C-alpha cells in the first residue's frame, strides 16, 4: 500500500511540474519514478518465478518442495506461505491415497482368489496378484493374449465372459488341472475400458464335496446290499444242508433233481458270498479317516518300495530309475498308507508298460515353488485319453477287465487324510505321471 501511495504521489508531482512547465523538478522526479516502477517489476517477476516453480512442482508431483517464507519481501512471503500450505495438503492427500493403495494391494495379495485386470482394447495386463500367478503357474503375463498360447480354452472363456457373469472353468497347468469359478466386472477411466476377472479356486471344495457324496453313497449301498444279500446267503446255505440231508435219507435220485437243486443253491450261495465280499471291500473307502504321521526320509521310502517290487520288475524286464536331488528330503506322513498308495500306482504302471518294448518306471521327489513336497511316479506306457482321465478317480471305474475300480479312489482318500492331493498327467502313446502333493 505504501508503494502504491508513494508511486501515486510521485506521478502527481511529476504531472504538476509538467503542467507548470517546471522541467528541472520534473527531471529530478524521473529517477524516483524509474526506481519505483523497477521495484514493482522486480516484485512481479519474483512472484511470477515463484508461481512457475510451484506449477512445475505440481506438474511433476513434487510436493516435497518447500518455499522459504522467512526471507524476501512481505508479498513474496505471503505467497510462499500459501504455496507451502497447498503443498502440505497435496502431500497429505497423496500419502493417504498411497496408504490406501498399499493396504488394498496387501489385502489382494493375501486373499486366495486370483485377481486379473487388463485393458480390453489392447489386452495389456494392468495388474495380477500372487494368488493368480500360483493358480496359473506363471511368473508373469504381459498381455491377456499371451494366455492363449498356454491355455486356449481358458483364454476364450475369459475373452467371452460378460460383466456380472460367472462360469466354472478348468485351468490346464503343466503338471495338473484346476477347477475355478470365473467372474467378471468392467470399469472405465479416462475413456479407457478395463475388465477385472476374479479366479476362485473351487478344486478342493469340489473334491471334498464329491468325496463326501461318494462316501455317503457307498455307505448306503453297502448297508443295503449287505442287508439284502446276507439273508440270501444264509438261506441258501441252510437249504443246501437240508437238501443234502434229504438226499442222504432217500438215497434215490434217478432224475438228478436233487443234484440240480444242489448245484443251483451252491451257485446262489457262492454269488451271494462273492457279493458280500465285494461290498465289504468297498467299505474300506469309509474306514480311512486318520493318518498316524511320523517323520520319514523319502529315500528310505523309495528304497523299501524298490526292494519290495524288485522281483516283479526283474521278471517283467522293467527299467526302474530313482531321481532324488535332495537325499535328506523328509516329510510327515503315514508310512503304511502312503506305501499302499505307491504300491497301487506301481501296479498300475506295471500294467501300463507291459506291452512296451522298453518299459520304464521313474520315481522322483522334490520341493515345489510353494515349498511343498511332491512325489512323482511316471511311466512310458500307452497313456490315457481325456475321457478316461476324467473318470479314473471315480469309485467303481476301471479300465482293466478284472479291476475293482477302488484303487485310485482309495489313493485319493488317503491323500485327503494327509491334507494333500493326487493329480495325474497323461498323453496317449507317451506315458502317465501321478503326483502326490503334500
């Protein structure tokens, strides 16, 4: 204000001197006028520089820049105070947003659901969490289109999934497959359209539900069959004894009726006992509910199995290899139950390679990327078709003529008791590999 008043006074005096034609005082006032205008110009330029610096800091989101409000003219100090306040507010807002982002990111990393976000037009992947990387068994994806090379079926389902839609899909990984529920939503920012896909792993839930359903069905079936067949078997045995007694008393059977009846009753008895034995076998599926865990060296487990099956391997000229990169690899498991699983898989492998010119079976064990123990049993047999692969763990299903269809179902139940899983990978005319994941 004092500057403005002083400038106004100088201009007034200069105008008065010019009007009165007093050029000498007017010339004396000109340096004062120049000095005052120059002062205004310098303040303006200084303020303009301060504003430019502030705009530059905002442009580059550099909210850490501080303007010294203790030096310079009073007008500049006030301006700097204002800039510092704005910077402080922006810094707080940015910090709050960063905290929220970090919090959301950590939450999404902790959940078991896989999350994928990508730009619809270009297909560029914006973000994917660790759970999705584990589900897909990939370390990184640049675009959604690169997924087509790994799993064309999954890619087609994701591309065709409408916002709000949910579908059950199968992810085909290198060593196993996985059932997931896919759900989608879409959003838009700055005229760019994005799609967000959630991958919910339902493999374990489906397997558990399926296992409980089979156990319940088997329990009902075995109960009903045994209740129905046991009286038939008992009655057939009684009738046969009475018939033999009658035949001994009469000692006369010219037409062979007694012999025919005896043969028929004997057949009924044998078939009834066979059915009872068959039913009793399937009851074993429901008996395994607990594992007696103990620390076991995998090398000793393989050695015992190899010693047990060596005569069969030699007899059938099967080449057996053991690959164990970690000799001291251990696990907490029930030795008896796991040996039962491995023997079952070995017998299946022996059957699979029986017509091969160079039959081979390979045992191996390792720790996967999730630090979980995996025992692998592979053969170079004739493999299995996709149709057979979908059914091999179903009770009563068997590809062998005299197979009971209980072996792999029992293996699956044993692995569930160990809180693990059994998976299979097979290609026709190439071979089969079973994975026991603990």
